[in-house]
C-alpha cells in the first residue's frame, strides 16, 4: 500500500487541493506515495506560522540548538538504511549513492552541531577612549527553502541544518516527485525535539509555490529564500526576491567541463568522466557536461572512455550499478529532446541511444520490460561537439556527455567558460602549473584536480557563478552568511557624547624630519 502524505504546518497536517502520485521510476506503475498538494494560501500561511514560532526558537541558546542538530544527526544515522532505500525506491538512485547521500546529512549535522558554540562575533577597538565596539550574528527570521528531487535529502540538509542552528524557522517545499523521501526526513528532524512551527513542510506545485512565496514576501513573513533547481526558475526567484530587496541563495544548473591535458593519467580520467557523467544517470547539477581533451590524446581517451561506458552496468538501482532510471517521466521527456540535439557532424561513440527496451536493449538488460519497463536510458558519448552546438552550450540533465578538443591550455579554459555556467569543473594533469593556471582562469565556483566534477564534501563551500547561481554558497562556515545578519554595536561608557570621525585625538607627526647626512 502506498503512503498518503500531506503538508505539515505548525505540527499539524493540512488539507490539500489536488493529489500527485509519486511513482517508482524503475517501475513507473508503482506508486510510492499519494501526495496532497497545497495551494498558494497554505504556503503563505505556513510562512506566517513560521514567523510566530521563530521568535521563541531564536531565544533558545545557540549551544542548545546545536545539541538539537546533534540529535538530528544521530537519528538520521540510526535510520540511514531505511531512508536510503526510500530514496532509491522513489527516485531510482542506486542504493550505494543513496546511502552516501544520507551520510551527507550526518556529516552536515556533525559539522554544524559545533557551530552552536562558534557563532562568533568580534570585539573591535574604537578610535575613541572609554568606548567598545562589537559585532553579532543574528538569525534572519524565516527561510523559505525550495529544493529539487535529484538529491532529495542531502541538499535540503545544506539549507535546513544551518538555518535552524542559527535560530531561524523554515518553510520547506520539496520536489513533488521526491515527496516521500522528504516527508521521512522531516519526521526525523522533528523527532529531535524541534518545536511546532520551527520546521514546516509544504508540498505544492511550482505555480502555487511561486504565488505563495510572492504573497509571503509581500507580507514580510519571509526574510530569506533558498532555491535549488534550474537556471530558468532561479532567474524568476532572483527577480522576485530582488523586488523585496532580498538576495536569494540560488544553486542552479551546470554545464561542467573536464579538461584532459596531454600529461593526464588517462585511466584515472576515464574513471572520473564515467562517474561524473553517468552516476545518478547524469542527473546532478555537477554532472559532467563536456570533456575538453587535448588533441594529442583525444583518440586514445575517446576509445577508453567509450569502452568504459559500454562495460558499465545500468539497471536495478537496488543492485550494484553505475546508474538506474531517470528521476521521473518529465525528465525522461526532456532528455528525449536533448537527444534530438545530436547533429550529423557528431559521432556517437557509445553505441545505442534512447530508452532501454526489449527492442533497444543494453546487452542482456531490456529495461525490466516484464514489470512494464522503467525509465532506463542508454548512456551516450557524443564526439565532435563544436562550441556553437546546443550540446556544448546548454545543460543536458541526463546521461549524455559531449567531447571536444583543444590545443593549448588557454584555449581549453576559454572553451570551459564559454557556456556561461560556473558551478563545477575538473582538470586531469600531473603538472601543478597546469592545475593552478586552470584554477585562476576557470569561472566555476568549484575546481577538482584529478577528480570528477561531482563529489562535494560537507565542510567546503558549494555553489556557482553565472548561470549556475548568484555567488551564494552553501555548506561549511560560509553558509552562515546566508542565514545570519551581522549587527554592529557600540557602547560608549565615557559619560559624554563622542562623535565618530570628529572627537578623535590627533597625534601630530613631524613629517619634515629627515635623517642627517
């Protein structure tokens, strides 16, 4: 029997306007959860509820809030396998990856539990006597967080954990197609002792969410918006928050380049390209977009890469596979469009393309046609991609990787920056000079050397520039600037009014002094 889930606001289940079936992409006929979708008014009401709850939550000492975060980490750890299996069931992510995703929540909690004792301000010397200057981090208030479903529990934790730790309340809107995973994560957070209304979960479609967010911003019940999703929607969120003099935390798409230098370890480069290109079926914001390989090693790299892709196992995500199905039917439909971008001047070096079926199998795998067929697709490597091609310039969310060539490192950097995204990047080289020149020239917020474009650690800043984001960063201590505001305080205990820049003692130098000859 599938689950019945609805939004929870102030600790209470709410009604729903419509129902969305979240299905198992490995067996699309299997409904994982019937999700009650809320309307815009429910979203706005959740923000008002959060605003009321936040006042008391902010009064809880930060070290105590840190202990709540610690409890969340322990609860997630104790339920890791069950939560990972649910992620696999709902979005088709291979179980080993899903377990790693759940582990990332634990890592995030482990990092931030200590920040409850390290929300440091500063004491600053004054230019006047008998006066002290201080700075403090204050919570922003209410954060409205909207997340995608390709990382249905790890990426939300990057927002929820620091936001709650800093004394904010949160209204979280997960992706509908990953609602069961999100609901389970919400239950674990609440079990740690969060007061009602401090964390609220609202299931809604995009239109209702935008309308509700617009209303909440107008009412002044939201002080920060966090959004993970497409660059197209990110622009709209940025425009909306900008009208209210707010800056959203935007983590958007990517067209992530991997540069292969002549001195690269090609076996290592192939391994990195395989994982970053086709892990999670290429459905990460950090997935490899284009391999930019030096012309001297192009043929050898492509031959090895194509062979590795051909040998990689695609199939049941509960088993040991590189990739399972695509996340949801809407992503499969979009991926079918990307395949039409393959042009006559391109060469598909990886074999079959399209959906894996009885008529288009991948070796002995027919897409599990006996159970109706899952959303499984052949991984595709396209050689001969040109800088003017859509395959080169635009994000392709799915298992397709382009390959092009370069002759100089400067040319490679120019090609890597050309699409205008700036999330992740990678270079394979054994020359430190190449690595540091690439780092200096690349526009990406994250750079890997001899590693894939995918794979963020919980204590490093995560985020992009250009079409990939507005420069905001998640993870590590850097995300604290998203969920706190600096407050400056001066305390004059001189007993008189001292005016800055005016009542300042002057010590006169003798600037005409010269040493004797």
